[in-house]
C-alpha cells in the first residue's frame, strides 16, 4: 500500500534510466568508455564493455580494468597490471566524455511517457535508479522532462553510498516517497545488475529485452533489423535477465502493462516475490 491509498496493489515502480526509459540500446556509456580506453591505448569490444553495464560507473571502470584482455594489453603497454590509481585516472576522464555522450544519446524511448501516465493513473508512484553519477542523472532528468518523462524521485549511487547490486537506492526512494511494502513494488531495468538490485530490495522484477543493454541497438538500428534477428536478440536478453533474477521480461517499458496486471493479481492473492 502507499501513504495516501492507491488504486493499485503496486504502490511504486522503480525504473532504471539508460536502456530502460532513455537511450535505446544504452549507447552513451559504451561510447564514453570506448573513448576513454582508447585514449589509454586499449581496445575493448562493446560486448566486453556491456558485460557489467548497470553498475556505478567507477565500479564499471574498475571491472573493465580487471578483464583479462584489458590486463594483457595494459601490461604490454605499461609493464604492469592496472592499479587503482589507473581506475581513478580513467574515471576522471570518463565523466566529461559521458556528459558529451548524454547530449547525443538521451532520447526518451518510444512509449515510455504514455506508460508512465498509465501507471500514475492507476495510483503508482514512479522512482528512478541508475548507475550514473548525480551530475549525469541531473542531465538526463532535464533532457527527459523536455520530452515528457519524469519520475517522482530518482537517485544515483553517490546519493546512498553504493550502487547496484546493493538495494540502497530502492530503500531510500521508498522512504522518500513513503511507499511500502517493497514486496509489492516492482523494479524494471535492462541489465543483470538491475535484476539483482530489485531482488536484493525484495521487489518484483521485470527485465526489458529490446531497448537496453541486451540489444545494444538504437531505435533506428532496431527498426532496420529483420524480425528473425530481433527475436533472437530478445530471446538471448530474456535468458540473461531471467538468469539474473527477473520474475518477468517484456520487450520494452511500453509493453509492461500485462506484466504489471499479472503481478497485481498475484499480490492480491497474497503472493510475494
């Protein structure tokens, strides 16, 4: 239930940002990380960069510098394994690159504002969690608002001291928005770390298969992909998200209402995640 009473059995939906409500294919962080690593002389395939998508961005940089192929290139270039000082240096370079990328890749994904309106009409509050920094989040919130999408509140890892898979952003948002229990809330995201965040917070989880990290395609690229390949991409993404803890998957946020209704029915029958 929620503080003021709700028409829905679900008091709040926690939505990821990039790859879920903005930036179809979650392209911005890949472009920024590619540029930063290239400046250090290291070449990393997009698939490797996407492996830990959804983490707080400094954690993501740290994980990349632990990848075997990155370590090998680094040792060849610099004569030693990457160190924490290298994480600090690359992360400092990443932040401005990311802000540049956000100016290009922050389009709200088709159907998101309309679905947000439907969820609110049913009495649900909308909350946002992200792996982005507060400055990055502030930027995408402003850009998204200009396109008709806004949450009731959104938090970044630095707002709560740690990012995914820890559930602290969800906990803090539940307090700020006065919603409970978390076992009646829903987390929607496009990465494995999103699913783990939701599971750790005790929420129901929905993974989106088309718009995010699992496809890596912009909306224009997706539209020009044949249906057989689209189905293959979504099936692979669904498998990865279910393995990471998703209760359900949906093509995009625009397609989650049937799942929301099923979760509502299960909650009304007394089920918990």
